[in-house]
C-alpha cells in the first residue's frame, strides 16, 4: 500500500471518529443475529475481525443500520479491503456502493473531503503496480458506483506515465470488451466513464506503455488493446 493510501485510511478514522457504535441500530435478526451483533459491539473498531466485516459489507444500508451506522464502521471496512482485497469484503463494488446509498456527496465537508482523498489515494495505489491486487475492471467500477468524478480519475490515469497504469488500461479495455462488469452494465455512469476512457489520450497511454514494456510478457495485451481501441475510434 502506498504511503498516501495509508494516510488516507488514518484520515477516515479521524473524520468519522465521532460516530459511536449504536446498540439500538435497526437490523434484520436473520441477517445479523443476537450473537453476531454482540460480537460486533464487543470489538474495538480498529480490531473488527473478518467475520464482522463480511457481515457488515453484506448487510449495512440494506437490512442493517442507517447512514450514521455506516459512518461508524466505514474506516474499518475500507481499511480491511485495501489491505486484503481477497479477504472478507467479497465485493469491492458492494462496499463502494454503500457510499452512494448513504449519500456521501451531501455529508459535512470534512467527511466528504476524507472520502474523496481516500478514493483518489485508492485509485493511485491500484494503478501503481500490475497486475496488482485488484483488476482495473473491479476498482474502476467500484469508484464509479460510489459516484466519484470520472474526469479527475481518468485524467490521473492518462498522466500517470507508468507502465503499470498503461497495462491496467489495456486490461480494463479488453475485459470490458469481452464481458463488462455486471455491477455497472447498462448504468448511465458507465457510459460517462467509457466515453472518457475511449478518447484518443488513451491511445497515447497505450503507445507509451508499449514502448516502456518492450517485448515483455504483456506486450500482446498492450498491442491488442491499442489496435482495438484505434479501430473503435475510427468507426
């Protein structure tokens, strides 16, 4: 994890530290039973275990709790995911969708700023290595579902200037061509993101990536993605 993301996680704890655990939060007893709820209440937030995180990601803002309850758990849920994407957060898209469900764009300014910085740091971290811990088809869809600004983030993709960022772009374009992420297929925000990603500047990123990568193991991926993007843009 890059230092900027480490700091962004700490900032989440600071921004949302004023939301205590609510022992009377609304919940479906079949989704989180009394034993499981007691375990959630007994654990310090920073030490919330994988079982608790998994339960909360599956049920918060659906059948358990409201926005203030989500805010209480938010720092730990995102911390666990960025540290171990293969862990208890079974779907990054489900986790990030809770930001939109809770209306984070209307939260108080310090909370919005902390979430925005986290999203930008998460984005930078995921672009920093390839193949990395998550495919681009997952992390792009996740931040899109959350309601992140596509212009800002795609601009970062274009200007990263790294081989890893170019490889993520190639991988993303190929996966979206073969089978779009089901979480955003048919959604209006997917069209906005794809309109940006398919611009000519993405061709330049793929070309620079191919130059840096040379005859490495992903040369075919970069070449194929560039050819298909050029063909699509010529239609």
